[in-house]
C-alpha cells in the first residue's frame, strides 16, 4: 500500500506529488505575502479526508482502520472526534 513514485518526480509518490503541487500553488497565490501555520493547515487538510476514506473502506470498523493507518485505536477515535467524523 506504499505510495508509488511518479515518473516526473523521482522518489515522490503520487500523494507526495499532489502535496508538492498544491503547496507550490498555495505559495504562488500568496504572491510574496507571509504565511503562518502552514504545517498545521496541510496536516489538517490531509488528515480529515484520509480518515474519511479509510473509515469508509473499512466499513466503519475502527480496529481495521487503525491497523490500516498504523495508529492505535485511541488515536484514531481522537482524530475522528477532532474532524467530526465520529458519527
């Protein structure tokens, strides 16, 4: 389930390439203005859809989802609450 490299960006898989492209576009839109809390913003915007997809693919089974993500179930439950995905 590893992120496979893409041809135009050796060593960076498709997910990494998407992040690179998106963050580059973000800096272009800033047009020289300062940015703050970029790390937090990127992590939050990546985590929420990641957890949503994994939970869907695991049919809502938190144990399977936590195993797929490589995190413990308590951390998964905390993150699901954080992003309002704990319904």
